[in-house]
């Protein structure tokens, strides 16, 4: 029994080490953005996109697209019929397009989600000792994880979506625009709906996911609602986010409800 426990502790320690290494790797990408925001940078974009950037980034603000966040909230471990919401706290580094690391503590459950340029994983533990969810290195999971990176860029690191060789924009209507970000072998679009002031109020992606009755990976809507905006170093972002799979359909289940308690840009 002692050998089994020692092995599980070593395994858990390896997960922690890998999450720390991934965090450091993403923090090292912070120098990839430079300069300050000038509204002329977005003058050629569709009007809803210009409104979005005008709201999100003050003129003269440093263009930083790597953020470290702390959050509290609830995570639904069940279904729409029986959500089984549990309190959670999490710490995250978001570095689009390179990736993210999200470190969760929800009662007895802990672990991390990660997306990196070359891999991704979901690794969660019960009581810090018993592995309960482990997915790592699968191509479908990696593709899905990149979708999360792009969707979260839309509300927490807007500078990552400024027009470039890897980011293009198109108008969807008077209050919505779509940004498409490419990185390596991946391309992901994100639809952003803004209010009259330009604040993003909804974000939706066509995500590669197997959260469906067939348990088959396919494109399906994933998104949520945004509110409670705060400014951090000249960049204004929502601090309240609710989201989940099948957004905009009868099957929508907001399993993720988060309130950002701190955010700093690297």
C-alpha cells in the first residue's frame, strides 16, 4: 500500500512540475507584443470591431497579450438537468495564440487544463491523490483546446486580436464581427457581439468538441455572456463570465461561471 501511495504522489508531483513548466514557457512569450495602441491600427476593420477595440484598449495603452488571472466562481460537474455546481477557485495564464494553463481547485478536485503549441492536456485529481480525468496529447483535444484559447482572448487579452498576418476580421451585422486567428496548423474563428459602447457582451466559437449525445468530435457552438468590466493598465475586460457548450441552443448548459478577482499583464 505504501508503494502505491508513493507512486501516486510521484505521479501527482510530475503533473505539477509539467504545469509549472508550461506556465513558465507561456510567460516567456510576453515579449512578443510591443508598442502602444493607436486607433489607426483598427481603422480598416468592420465598425463593430472598431467599437470593440475602442472600448477595450485605451489609446496609448501598452499592447500586452499575456495575462495572469485569479478567479472564483462555480463549475458544473453535472448536466443541464442536474448541474451539480461546485465552488471553485482557479489561477490562469493566458497567452494567445501560444496557449494557456488553467489551474483549478474545486473542493476535493484539483488539477489543470493546458494548451501549448505542441500539446494539450486535461488532468484532474480527487483529494490530490486519485486521478479522475486524464487526456493528454490527443489531436482532437489539442484542436478543441486551441478554440478555448481564442475565445478567451476575445475577452481577456484583446490585443491578441489586433489585425495582423495571423488575424483577420469580417462583419456579421451592426453589432457583431468575427475574428479568425491562425497559428501553426490551427485556425479558429470567434464571433464577438458588442453593445452600443463596444463592450463585448457575447462570445461564440464553432468549437471542435465531443460534448454531445454521440460523444463524437465535431464543430458545435460554445460560448457565453460577459459583464462587470474593469480596466487593467489601459485594457478594459469583463470580470464576470458564464459559458458552456451548445450556446444559443436549447441544450446550452453554463457549466463555467467565473468572477475575475485579479488580472495583471506580463
